[in-house]
C-alpha cells in the first residue's frame, strides 16, 4: 500500500471508532497518570520535609565566640552559593517596658543580614519583636513600645515557634545594631548542607581571635537532626521506577489493543495486505491515542498539583515528562510487537472463536 492509502485507512479507523481512540487514550491516561502522579506526590512530600527542616532551623548553624565575631566577615558569608542568609548577634541589656511595670525583656542587637534569617518583613526603621511576645503584649507592626523614657517603633514581627529551637529569641526584642564591629555570635543558614559549612562559619571570627578563644559550633534546632539526607531520600524513593512502570503499562495497552483486533488484522493479511502496511496503519493509530492519553495525564497531574501547591508547580512538567514519554514509547512498541504476533494462518480459528 502507498503511504497515502495507509494514512487514509488509519484516519477512517479513527473516525469510525474502530481504532478505539477514546478507550485506549483513557487507559493510558489512568496508568501513566498514576505512575507519574505517584512520583510527583513523593517528590512534593520530600520538598515539604526539606522546607520544614530549613524553616524549623535545622539548616541554621551558630558560631558562638564572645567578643570574637567580626560583623563584616559574618555578613560576607552570603557570598557563598550555599549560604542563604548570615548575620551577627550580641546580647544587650534587658529593656524595661512601661506597660509591664518596668519588667525587663531580653534585647539582642543584630546586623542587617539577620532579617533574612528570621524571615522578618521590615516595614520601617525600628525594632523587631518575636511573635509570641507581640501576642502577649497585644502589639503589631507600627505600634510603639514605651520604655525607659523613650518609644520604640515596632518595624517587624517574626515567627519563632517553640519547636525545639534555641528559645532565647522567643520572648525577645531584636534591635538592628547601628554601631560596633564585634559580636558574640554568627548565624548562618546554608542549603544544601555541605561538609564545608563549619569551615565557612569559622571565617566569621575576628582576625585577632587567638587559639585561646573559646569557640563553639551548634545548631539552631538540634531536635531536627544534624543533617537532612534529602538527596539520598530522593535517589532512593520507590517511585523513581515510575517511568519503567509507565513504559510497561503502555506496552501492555498497545499489545492488548492489537490483540483485541487480531481477527481484523488476520483478515487483512489474508486479503493481501502486506504486514508492513498493516503495522504502519496500527502504529499511526497509536500515534494518535498514545500521545493524547499522555497529554491528558499530564494536564490532570498539573491541575491537581496546582490545587495542592499553587505557588510551586513549575517543576511538575519536568517531573512527569519521563513517565509520560516512556508510556507513549511503550505503547508504540506494544503495538509493533502485537502486529508481529498476528498470523494469517490463525484466521479461521479466530473466526470460529469470535
């Protein structure tokens, strides 16, 4: 048969329903969609665990060295690619609040980089207050705290839950430091974690910090574990085999699609159609229903992901592409293998078994 005749026959089969395009596309959508969707769900869960680890302080490390942390060197740690935020801290004198009969609250002076460490949104100049303390005082951004004959404007409120992290800032007032180059601590949030993190953090020490300087390295939230093996968990996830499962499902669907029409194909061979023409027609039909099913599966997964995490779905198409592509490839191979198993000699047996 000529190419035009092959294409014409495939189009007629699709148009009249013989090719069963809707059914086969739906089967591929369900199977490939489940495989790809399971992998997307697993990766999404790992991302959530990673975010929880970072937000909970697991990825934030502290270098404590009294009067031995250089302000500029600590802030400069941001130049490293893995460092998300870094800032220096030192404790100041407690601040009495007039509203609480002069009761004192701890005050910490910090450098500008500390705002990113606390994820605080700064509205204007002023102090930052931990959310638990702000709730207890009934204040919000823009309010003022009367203390020791002056008013402090609240420029930002930061979350600081009681989840196992260093509790010092939980009921504290954080004040941007306008002067001084020497601090007591350098905080650094680094992700992904590397074996060089401690060495990087030690670079915040002053030049004159001698061997006798007491230096300690700790973690903001030690309850979350010293490391998070997100990469290892990703590489070891069970759903990494989703492309292979999708390929196998596509192969079975393609093979079953041909086997369901083996009487038709055997009759075509008996009528003189070449095997090459028969195979080409079947593959052309599969080129319609297999990609159509894959597109439907991809769209369904993308929409579902958008409902669960509307701000973080840019990675979903790339994650689903391998499974959907192998499903289409498997379907085409299944059709090819199926047509090779059709025998003209089985025509009369198939006719009797119909």
